[in-house]
C-alpha cells in the first residue's frame, strides 16, 4: 500500500510540474502577443541636476547652467532617464515574463542595453506600464546638439517623436521560467513609438 501511495505521489508531482511548465509557456506566448508601445520618457537627471520637478530650462538657474555648459564642453553629460513601456494584453488569460533584456538602437545599431530581473504581469484584457531605467551620456545620443537644443528635449512634451525622428528604437527580449531555470525568448520584440 505504501509503495502504491509513493508512486501516486510521484505521479501527482510530475503532473503538477508539467502543468506548471505548460502554464508558464502559455504566459510567455501571450506576453509576446501583447501590443507594446512607448508610453512616456522621463528625464530624471542631467549633468547631476535633478530636472524631474523643474518646468523649464529657466528653473535650472545660473550655477546649474554653468555646470551643464562646462560638462558639455568637456564632452560628457551624464543623464538618467526612465522609459515607460506599455504592454496591452488582448487575451482572456494573464500574460507574464520573469524579466527581460532591453536595448536601445540608434539608426538600427545597438546603442545601449540592460536588463530587468523581475516578474512582469499583464492581466487579461488590460494594460500594464513598466519602467526601464537608463543611465547614459546624453551627448552620445545628441552628438551635434547645443545646450539649448538638449534642454528643449529634456523639457519637451513629445520626447518619443523626437527620438523616433533621430532613428532611435527600443527592443526587448523576454525571459521566462521553465521550472526553476530562466530561459530567454529567441528573438527581440520591437517597441512602437
């Protein structure tokens, strides 16, 4: 009797494991079928100056402008951005991933990359916005721009359109879990601006 009970328990565990793997595979499949768009771009900091609470370049002040000008002439202007990506799930079941790689392209060439190592879920027939935090030298992105042009971008209401016109693109490669192992989706998904 104990032997039959043990065999039954092994069967139940294997059945549960295979159902869990199948559910995870369906979740990643639904995630790759989501519609992805760029929801917003926030410039959090530029040249060490927090700009997220400022309304216009005039709010930076004289000393801040001098600091930005000096950094511009030195050839390096670090910036922190948050790119909000929106995933819309039109399925009747949840879509999810275990994390993802992301990359920013400049004129179809890899420019910057990173990853998110956390669960992202999109409920059935709804949308989820998730942030991607980016640190970069903004002068590499705007190679021929002047400080006033850079600040116009920072305070612009339509950053996505400006980046699109410059040939900037965003791609993601979802991660999914098979049992306890993280796997990577075989290709990249494009994010629309």
